[in-house]
């Protein structure tokens, strides 16, 4: 009869769950749903015990989230079967039968079977187990045994050790999620500023005897009424979001993935009535809640630390009438003084920067600053004292980034710079930014600050050198604060941001020279990256035009520093040694031009040839061999290749004219080992570029730059800069194997040796599917006859370049050069092609349609 009763229990539990969820849908009160799901599970477990009793003197105990009566729709049900003694064979059979039946009645259980001694042992070995057991709740069985467990667990809790362990655990968890609440796909349970941070505070307060609910913690004077309201709202918001994720996906899903964001936004009732997507509105609400939790977590953790580690006699040292050092923390003596003297808000951070002996702000001071954030209004912003204090914060040699991060966390920075408020939690669906706009901005300032630190000099030697020589580096921090401040407003964000920056500089009485530099940097913050990655910087005219636009070495240095910091702060995965080399080369060439060595094309040509010739002769290569090689190369070759490339080609090819076999050579680019330059010398043919792209795709090589050249006698002399696969690093052995493989491939005139099934259109990433960008194709004629420039912007996918190359081959388009700019999951590719037919309207339209179809 027992087995026949289990389906009945399962149906009963399902009905109770469905009823609870229906009530939630009618009135989304998260705590009620979690408690009802817990209660329904309690009842099912109690009923199951009557059918399959556990051994006598056994207690059935809820632990973890289930113990808190916070059972989410698809979470595991954490159960402890607490034994009075070690089980015998009959006990084991009864326990195993009970656990097996849990699944039969629809309870997804995570069970542990322990005696009290084993519980204590497990708690001492693992902080997570100890935490789960501290939330134990009696369900059925032996109540005295459960009470005994509670007493012994409490006796074995060392509050200081527990605090240190939970603090360390939280730091590790935050590091796992990049220490930011502002990830574009956050985990609403584990990310910084999410549910787990709230739970940590409750665990620590409970272990410290300060209460196990927000109300009890407030009664212990650790939360003000305003803080209690803020934490309660944030807690309820995260509870509901996690519930909605579980219900939407039908499983225990805690990640707010791009795929789910539009559907969640619809559930919450957001629409696209304004300039933001509904999903962006949803996520901006998420980030505001996460910031509230992050704020309160910081304040309360510090408060608990001060309570637990307070010395018997407080160590105090007066600084002035308003501040003192209390236990190595800066302490505001009278928080109410902020009302009379609001400038103390900024004075606090300046003092913290100026005193190297201070570790942080006291919890009371942090709380006072947060509660006084509304003092930062137009009157505050117009006060010259506050303006000077803010500038002093930026001008300090230490603590700039830490101060800006805390000012942002406490909602003071968005109030002091009102335009900044609009980018707090602003998502960017351009497929290459991985942070919200405000966090990206702070990452850029972090990178600029690192250029000032000796320990990071090896990462960016040129940037470190320029920053060391740069007067008033705080100008760069202002430019960084404003470079993306107009994102999401509509219109040109650089132009609008420059207007905001101008107003800020004028309000803070910067000199005309410094104001002009800040405005230039904000307006032109994308120009250096665009020229380096989309234009041919070996062309003297490109350098001439760019250097004339920049106009001074100081502006050039500032733009270089901001550009490197900006790219690195966009997405950790898009910076590589090739981008570093491009930007450094553009800086050096432009600096020479600004210093008066700007030469015409013929002079540049002569200098390159002379430098390359000297290098080749120094390697013992006969001048006659060099002359023979150069006789098949025209002036365009020497204008499109730097002297070191010409010498590299010459060393590899000075004997190649004597035999008909292809030549493939590789060399490392930069120091990272992730980028190589590859040269191909082989008989030219119409489909050569397509086949090369197929080969690179097969070997997971991403083209960053391509120079396609055909010699006077009909051979291709092509150079490619390639980004290796993530798991691959440059080694001489790898380079040799790659060269040999490509040489063999070039000798086969067809692509039949490749697996053609690899070249169907591969699906785009989840992010590109959910937030698509419409592919754009721009084709326009160049000054040179029969040459055309093609600009393509689209979402990246595997095999994309091969698909484009197939179109070129089918239309008999001759590719002369390619600039491949990959920005995360977005590509911005530029091709220079040669065609005798593109000036015919019918062919032009047909070619454009073919390209769009390939994208």
C-alpha cells in the first residue's frame, strides 16, 4: 500500500505548489510564496514519515534556505536526517527507503545523514556546512535531539572565526564575479550586491547575537529606519527576481542572462515607450537595488567588524574640530555637522586620501555620508569650496579611484555630477562592452591610475612613460569621467559629452588651456582607435592628417593614454599585443610629424628602402639578390609596408625567385605570445583570399590585419596579423607546424581537403541574438581608379570572414587590403578592393545584396 500512496502525496504537493504560485501571480508577494512552498514541503515530509518512518530518536531537520523557510520554486530542498547514534542495518534500510521516496513524491532533496558529533565535525571542516546548520529548523521526529543539536552548534561557534571565514568566503565570491554588482548578466543570488550578500549580513548578525531578521538588527541600533526600509525593499526585489527566473526557466536558474531579460521585462510590465529598451529599464532597476545592497553590506560589515574587534580602550587621535582617527579609521565626530557644513562630505574623502595611516572610514561615518547624500544639490554644486574640494580629490597622488568608487557607491558622485546619474546602471548592447557605463568609466580611470604605478609599468611601458612625463594628469581623469557620460541620451555621445565637460570645466574654473584639452579628449576619444584600427598608418597621408588634427604633442600623449585606458576598460578580452602595437606606432609616427619630420611620400619611400637595405646587408644578403627581389615590387608595396616588414620579406624571399614553391613565414608580434604576423608568397589566383580565410578559420586564427599585394610577375605577397586561439601561445614549434601546414595547403588548388561542413553559417552568440545589430555595408569609390572601400559592421560569428571572402571570389573581386577590427562580439571590417565592374549600377547592387546575404 505504501508505494500506491506516493503518487497521491505527489499530486497533493503539486496542487499546493500550483496554488501558491497562482496566488503569487495574482499578488506577487515573494516572502509569502517562499513560506507557502516551504510549508507545503513540510507537510509532504511529515505525511511521508507516517508511511516510511525513520529510526526512533531521529529528527528530520530543514537546513539552509529551506531552514529559513525561503524555498524557491526549483531550489533543492536541504534536509538533515539527524541520528541519535550510528545506524545499524535496519536503520540504514529505513533511511534509504525514505530518501528514495522523496523523489517519488516530487521533492528534489539534498540530504545529509549525520549524528550530532558528525554535524559538529562537518561544521568545523566547512564554513558553508556550518552556516547551513545554523539555520536548522525542526520538522518532525525527536525534538529533544534537535534542541541538543542547536545547543552544541551554538557552543562550537567562535564568532570571530566565523566572521573571518564568512568575510573571506565573500571576498572569494566577489572576485569570482569580477568584484562588481554591475555585470551585464549578473547572478541574482551570488553576484556582489545580490541575495547572498544580504544573507551573509543576517548570518553574521545572528552569530553575533544581534538578531536574525532586519527588524531585530534595527532594534539593535545597527540599522536606521531609512536603512531598514531600503534593505527590506532590496531584499524583496531580489527574492521576486529569483522567483521569476525559476518560474520562467522551469529550473533553478539564478543568472539574469540576456536571453531572459526581455521576457522578465515583460513580466514586470516595462515597455519601450522611452529611449531605453524594456530590458534596459529592468536591469537599471536591478543595478539600483544591487547598489543599495552593496552600500549597506559595506556599512554593516564594517559596523560588525568594529563591534567584534573593538579594543578595550578606543584609540583616538584628533585631527580637527570635525574629524578624528579612531582605531585607524577616519571618524566624523558629529554626523549632524554635515547639515550645517555640507562641504564635510567631500572633505572626508580628501582627508582619507591625504592620511596614509588611515585604513578606511568608520562605519558611523559611512552611514552619515550615505544619509546626507541629498545635501548634494545645485547650491552644493555651485559652492566654490565644494568645487575646490572635488578638484583636490582628483589631484591627489593616491586614493583617487578609491574615493570615486566610494562617492559613486554612496550616491554622492551622481549627485555632484548630475549627468553621471543617467549612466549609473546604463547597459550597453553594442556587443563589446561588458560593463555598465558608470562601471566602464571607473575602469578607465583605474587604468589611467595604473599608468602612474611602477608595479604596472611592464604592462604598458609607453603609457607609463608618458604618464610619468604628463603634467596635471588629473585632466585625464576628468576626460575619462565625461567621455561616455552622454551614452543612452540619443545623438552623438561624444559631442554631447564634450558640452557637459565644457560646462564642468568652466564651473570649476579650469584654465582655458586645460579646458580645451578636456573638451578635445571627450569629443575625440574614439579618433585614435579608429585611425589605428581602420586606416593604413603606413600611409604618410594618414599620419599627416591625424597629426594635423591632434596638433600638439601634449594632446597626442593625452589621447594615447585615454585611448589605451578606454579600450582596456571596455572588455578584458579585446586588448591584445597587435592593438598595443598599432596604437604605439600611430603615436610614434604622429609625434615625429608634430616635431617637424613630416615628409612627403617620396622621402618616406626612400627612407624605408634605405633602412631595409641596411638591415638586409647587415645579415649578409647580397645586394644583387635584393635588387632582383625589389625589381618585381612597385612603389605601392614600399608605401604600404614599414621598413622592418620590407627587411623581413627580403630575408625570406631573396632566393625565392629561383624556385616555384610557395613561401610561408611567421613571426611573433609583441610580447604576449597571442599574436603573430604571417607572410605568404605564392602564385596568385582569384580564390586565394577565400582559401586562406578558410585555412585560418580551420586553425582558429582570427585575422586582425591583412595586406594583399600582387607582384609585377603575378605572385601574391600577402601579410596577415593573426590572433591565436585562446588556448594557444606562440612557440617556434607551433610556428613551424603552421607554416608547413599552410604551405602544403597552398600547393593544392582546391578546398576539397577541408571539411566543407565547417563552413555553413554558424549561429551568433546569445547576446547577439537577443540584442541584434542590423548589419551595415558601405561601398564607395576611392581616389585611385578602380579601387573601392567597403566598410562592414555586424555581429561576429565563426566563419564570418570566410563567408565574405566567398562573395569576393564569386564576384571576381580583388582584395588589396583588409582591416579587421573585432570588438568583443561586434566586428567593424574595412576592405580595399579592386574591381572593373563596380561602377556599373546593376553589378554594384547585385554585389551589395550578396554581401548583405553573407552577413
